[in-house]
């Protein structure tokens, strides 16, 4: 991964709304110097759906979720999308995550959906919380994390059959969580908050983001290189495991709700006003 990625805008015109939540130890307010802005270029592609989150399991296969518990799937690297699941409810799916090419989860309001073959989805909700679920993330077939409004933060060690409350650090809503291995993870949220754990979520430390924008999504391509997106088209990049962050120019002022990579060279960010950006 290059230190300063030059991002090529492919964009998919979708109407998007995403807010993924998380929580943990109450971060102290930190004032930082705004990072250097590096130039990046972005483009646009399109579909008529209201989508909120996407996840690629490899270079070609990806999933996007959104309104009415709709799940879309691509098998050609995002050029074409087909509807994989449709429940016709008022629920909006907020997050989608896959452990491998077949086993995946999607969450929204108070719903959890699960697939074991990458195509057929079933409702699978054993979480005790009633808050709006914002983000789901599994580090293995057994171990996963679920976050929601009002500081809700749950962990499963049995593949989602049962969920245990983790000690909440704050009642604020964190929007996204990502683990680079079974122990090291990151959560992002409002007013530029980024926190990091190195012990599977038991303790968290505050990282300096250098921004007060609301952060919506975090994704790492390896142990040290990661990306965060947020309001006003913000894209942050780190190459040292979160110790410092650089602002990349997205050429959009729309809120970016989700970021994901199909490999270390090809990344996607989705946002408001029908935007998907591709690296």
C-alpha cells in the first residue's frame, strides 16, 4: 500500500444513508493539529437503491445493504449489482460483515441476519439490547462484536448464539469497529473520536485523529495501514497503526458513511447524494 494513495473516482450513484455504532471507555477530549491534506481523485457509477454499507469478501464478490432489509450482491468487482435478499420491512440494515466468502452477518434497527452460503439469509437475533444496532464485526466464526446506540457494546464467543454486554466506556454512539487481528481493533465516532484496543475490547486508548468531523467508518488493509471516512467528504489514512493520520482529498462534500477494500489496491467509500468512490 502506498503511503499517499492516489484514489481514482469510479463512484456508484446510490442514495445512501449509514451510521454504524460502537462504544467503549469514555475517550477524553483531545485537541490536535489538522493533518496535511494529500490530493486524491475520485469518479462515479450507479444504481437506484437506498444503501448504507458495503463489504467485499474478495476482489470480485461484495455485498451492500440498506432500506427495507435489502441486500445487494456483486460478483464482478462492483460493475453490476443484483438483489440478493429483500424482506420488505421498514427496517434499514446499517452494517454488513463477512468472516469468509460464505459466512456473513448484517444488522439494522433490532435485526440480525445471517448467511452460511453467501446467498440465503435468515433472521438471527439473540442480542439482549433493544438499541439500534450500528455495526457488526466478526474476527472468527465464533468471536464477534455488536455495537449500537447509547454506548451499547456486545461480544459473542459462540458465533452469535448468545451475546454478552461489555463494559461501556461512554453513552455516545460509535459508528464503526474494525479488527486487524483477534486482539487489535479500532472504533470511530463523533467529533473525530478514534479509540484502539490491543486486548480484544477489554481496554481502549485514545488516538489523535486531528479532526472534529464525525467519523462514520473505519477499515484497515493490514496491521498498519487504515482508512476512516466521515462528514464533509472526509477521508483519513494512517500508515502507522493509528499513531498519525493524513487527510486525503475526496473531491466531495457529501458525508461518507462506509469504507471497504476488496484488496490492498482497490477500495470503496459510499456516501450521501448517491456516491460510491473507488480507489
